[in-house]
C-alpha cells in the first residue's frame, strides 16, 4: 500500500525556526545568521560590528563551533553577552540549538543577536534558524571562484561581505567578476567590501545593519 | 536595560542538550527523513516499510549516496529496515516575476532568458521531500 507523505525533510527544523522568529519578535530583537568558511573572519567581523553599533544597539552573540569556547570568550571579554554552542562534530547549527541558546539569553533590552555559524559553506545554508538576515563572508584569500562551487550559500544570503579586501593587490582575486557572478545568482544581495585589518568598509556595513535593525523595530 | 556591563557566558554542548545528538549534515538529514517515514508508517499501522519515495532538488546540498549509506546504519532494527530508497531528482526551475516565464536555471544564472528580469521565484530544485512510502 502506498501512502502519500509530501513532507519536507527540513520541515521539523523550519517549525522550530518559526518559533525562534516568534520569540525574537516578541522580544523586539533582530537576528543575523553569519556564515562563512573557517578563517574567513567571522569572529573578526563580529568584533568590528559590535564596535560599529555600540552605543546604538545592545547586542548578544551566539557562537557555534565544533569544540572550544575561544570565540565566545573573546566576545564576552569585550563586554557583550555570549553563548557558546559546541556542536560536537556537527557541521552546522540547527534551529533547536538556537532555541536553547535564545532561552538562555536574557533578551530583555537586546536589539541585535548575532549568530556565528559553524565554519562551512555547505550545510549551514540548508538550516533556517529563524534569522532576519543571512549574512555570508567570503575572504579574498579563498578566491573569487567560490560562488559556482557553493551555489546554495551564495544564492540564499541577503548580504555578502567580501573580507580581507586589503589583500587584493597580492592576489589574482577579481572582485568585479565575483560580484557579477553573485548578482546573477542572487540579484537582491547587498555586497560590502571590507577589511577588518584596515577598517575599510566596516562603517558602511555597521551603518547599513543599524538602519535595518531600526527599520525592523519600527515595523513591529 | 544596559547589557554591555553584564558579562554572561553560558557554554552549551549539544550532546547532553539534545536527546538526539546532531552529527554530520547527511546523518542528521537522514535521521529527519527516517523520523518522517516512521511517523507516517506508524500512523498507518504499518508492520514494514518496503519503499521510500523521495524528491531531491538539484540545488539541495544533500548527497543521495550519503543518505543511502546512513540509512543502512540507522534504519537497522526499525520497520523501515531494508526499504528500497527511490530518489526522484528535480531540475532547478524558476519563474520570472516580471514576465511569468518559467525556465531552467543553468549554471546558477537566474536572469530571465525572455525579458532579462532578475526577480524570480524558485518552482522546483530546492526541495528534499518524502513524497510517499510503501508499506505492508
């Protein structure tokens, strides 16, 4: 006997992602899901973003790593509440882990929650967390040919941060070609060229993010 | 409330936190798939699941071979053990929001071939779904 099921394998995750969304809406908090390869500069971008919005937005950070709490200690040392999730071998964060973390965070007064996903360009793109924005970082050292190798990540993200832009003179990285390719895959994507080392582009990114959070606040 | 002064650091480990520990991508996805199958099988008082029909989009990051590999391990000792896995693969098809043309996306270029519009919605190719199961 054949039974019709028609159920998505990611449906269970998406139900929890929606619960997270509702929880964040109730608390008036905005959440970004930051994804990139290991070494692209996720934690550095977070540190610079926290600096860039400080005084305007109260932030909290959820750190996803396979092991260790180096990143969350770095964030907490800067005086920002941080939660470390150790996935114990898993290559991505799932909505239920974020749900636990959100329930551990005191969201009262928090405007912006930044989630640092596990360093990986494949799996995190499949798992919705309940975020307002998917932000991905590609660093110059990784090469401009990555979009066609990791199409889901590049076509799903709302923002692409091209980090380590100061390295361009030392490489064959073609930033124009990268942007042309990504815009064909994802015409709505907003692209920032930044360097956490020189500070280039970070003010624009922080100002844009602040505006997004403020606009979302007014809408709720 | 000013939070910048209050330093909190909670360390969550997903092992004790979650009953079902999340592992590599396809293992976790295969577990979800098996969960969907067993729930529907039990709701229909099945004693055995003989076939699982799935739809997998071109853009899905899940690998069919890995799902087969993990299913053999985690399906063991369940009523879905030895079920035949059938995958129907779908192409990445989008619809232009400007002129309404449906087209197959080649090399992830989402530009409409008809009107050069860039605003599109995905019709298929993104899904990973259990379409039906065969039970006895």
